[in-house]
C-alpha cells in the first residue's frame, strides 16, 4: 500500500462548523417561494410556517425550494409565522442530513 492510498483510506471525516438551533429556533426546508421576501418553510417540529427573509439575506443570497434554513417562530403566532435566521450552504445541509437533523 502506498502512502497516498493509506492517507485517503484512514482519513477521518472532515470537520465543518454548522450553526445549530438554540432556544426557540427550528431547522426547516423551503417548500414554496412567494415574491419578495416571503416563503413557506416545512419545519422539523411538524409545522409549516409562512416566513420572511430579513434584508441581510434577501440582498446577498439566492434561495431555492429544498434549501435548509433556520427559523425563529414569532411570539404572536408561533405555529404559523416566523423569520429566517440562517440559510445553510449545500455543504452544511449535507452534513445535517448525514447526522439526521434534517
């Protein structure tokens, strides 16, 4: 066995940093996008929420149905509405799927 084969075979999993839910935050998947900053998110707690995207994400990133997001439910109507707090990259979403969090 050569050195290259040995290092690839016994290499540990790559460690990446992923923002995890804290407090009331819930992980969800975008199901439908409405114009502007509104979208439907199917959350991990079994509820579908109408969420809005704050300006810091709306202007810098494009989102598509199926993307993983972190949602903060509203205080007024927590079962039906929320705000998108974080948008996961493809690498982070893949890691969350492998760990069973999505």
